[in-house]
């Protein structure tokens, strides 16, 4: 099960924030953007509620793609830091049609 936190209105444009290895709060200072955006922050393996989960790249990508599709948005933005950047590259490479923009 993929845990995630959400900030802001689901009606706003969505940005997924993928943190670095073991650092769930990589983007905590950016949560202030929840007034304008719907922020989705998954707990990647090794951090937060997934602290005991072993990182498996393909499994992580598939879980995140399912999460993105469950948001029922035409396209979202994605920002990844460190390990999150590597995962974001895999996501965008696999299904670019799901993303408005990507920052690695």
C-alpha cells in the first residue's frame, strides 16, 4: 500500500513531490503552495509510513502510476529530488502523457 499526504484543494492543479531517500520532509517548506496547488507527497520506501519498506524501483513506479491515475486529473506536474528525481524520470519516460511538467 502506498501512503501519501495531500495538501490544498483537489480542485487545484496537482503537483506530486517525490522526496529524496529517507527524507519525507524534503519539500516541507513548499507546502505553503497548497493555497494555489493540490500537493501530493507519497511516502517512498525508507521514509515516513514506508520506513520499513524495501525500495523496489519498478514496483514503486507502478504504484505511483496507479496513484496518479486515481487522482482523475488530465495531467499533473511532478518534482523529484535525489532518489525522487530518479523515480520522476522513470515515470515521465514511461507515461509522458500524464505530466504537464517535470522538474528533476
